[in-house]
């Protein structure tokens, strides 16, 4: 049984006397202990969707099942008990600024009916988990953005939830701090087995952290894949656009125009192809010169995706043979322009 199942879920708003579907007939499931990511451009409906999972946003139709139980009609005590199982991290931290870090965590524990005689020990344990034991009596305004988000994480897991929702949890942070937060979440997931649903527009976060990814556009999930599959073989136009922005290397036209005597090729390689000494083999086997113009390698879940621009020169027949051989030994090959014209 999936930890989370979403079935034909829609959320409608009335805007300028018209009905707008922020979430439109969405289906997906998340397995226990999985990191499931939802990516898309701004306005795609990601944040609205994730807020339905703990009913901060009421769905207009459809079902949300947690451990097989439909929660969409939960109210009162049932809703409070449900939310104890689901922690949430926000983009802008949402800490109580006129209360110390201890008070912020104590408030979360009290709201979750955590045993009163165990709260002090739990606060200490939480601060140790997020490496901020020296901030017990500090106020949020005296913390850095990364420290605030660490406290946000500590608060979200205070009552030992089974599910953690992350709504653009790294968008307000710099690259180095984002890396630290992802490492922290990875450690917490390993320790607790918590299930994570993470909303972001940052594909670098997806690359490093997600097990599976869904892509949203205009309120719909248009594609769902493993993280490696999404980066290596995107199917939908919006997915290709997002991945293209992240992975693609493009040569300026004025640079490409310099290569007039041979063929300029774009090679994409992945998995088994990346281990082959392709360039040296071509240079030895054919009467061609192979110049590497530009390249990029990305590691995604211990697999590799690479893009390489090479320039082949030599007798036309040898160049064609070399190009054929290269094409047989890479994932894809594209001739950049027609540099022989």
C-alpha cells in the first residue's frame, strides 16, 4: 500500500468571475520512505497541490488517501490527529519572531500534545539533530536563513510525523546553504524513515535529492519518472524545457561559425556509454583530428549524463566513418549546423 495516494484531485478558485483550476484532476502516489518531488514553473499549481495533502488547502474534488484512509473529509479532532502525522517546511520559515527557539519548538510540541514531561528532552534532541544546540535561547531574527530553516525542520519533525511536506524549502537560500539543508534532510530520512514530498522549481535540488519526480504544468501532472529518467529522457515539452535549461550547453553562433572545414557534433552520452574511451578510439582508428570544444557532465543518483561538443576534421570519407562510429557509441548525436556549406 502506498503511503500517499492522490486520485483525480482538483482545486478550483473563483477569479475575476471565472473559475480557475489551480489543480486539475491530478493522480499520483508516494511510497513509504520515498522522496517524491514535484517540479514546474511558477504558477503551475505545485504549492496548492502540496497544501492539500494536510488539508491546509481544501480540495474541490477527488481523494487523498494516507495509509489507505481517505482524509479529504477530515474535520475537528480527526483533522488535528491527521496533521500530527504530517510535518511541513515553508519557504519563508514561518517562525514566531518574538519567541526564542526553545519557545518555538515548545509551541509545536504543545500543539501536538507531546507529553509535557518529555518536551525539554525532545527540544534538546531536535536541536542536536539540526546541529543548533547553542541556539536554545536565541530569537529567530538573530539567525541566518539557513539556521532559520534548520529550526523550521526541527519544528516540522518535532512530533515525529510520518510524512514531511516541503514547500519550496530551499528557494530562499543560497547554493551552499541549500546543499547543507539537503544533507540534513537526507540524514533525517535515514534516521527516521520519513516519507517526503518536496515542491521546487530548482532542478539542482531534484537532481541531488529526489527518488521520483512529477512535472506540473497548468495544474496537471504531465510527466512522472525516476529522477535519472527525467534528466536523461524527458518526454513532455515542458520537461524538455526545464531539463534543457539545466543541462544544455549551447555554443554562440559566432563561435560555431568559426568551424568551417569539418563537422561540429553534439554528443550526448549516459550510463554505459560514458565509460568508453570514445574520443581516443576515434582518433586512432580514423584519419581525423578530434578537437573537444566544450563539455559538461552531471551525476544523477550515481549515474552519469554528459554533453560534449567535438570538431572533426580530415578527409571527408574518414570524417563520415568517424561520425558513424561515434553515433553508434553514444546515446544521441546531432550535427550542429551545416558547417561544410
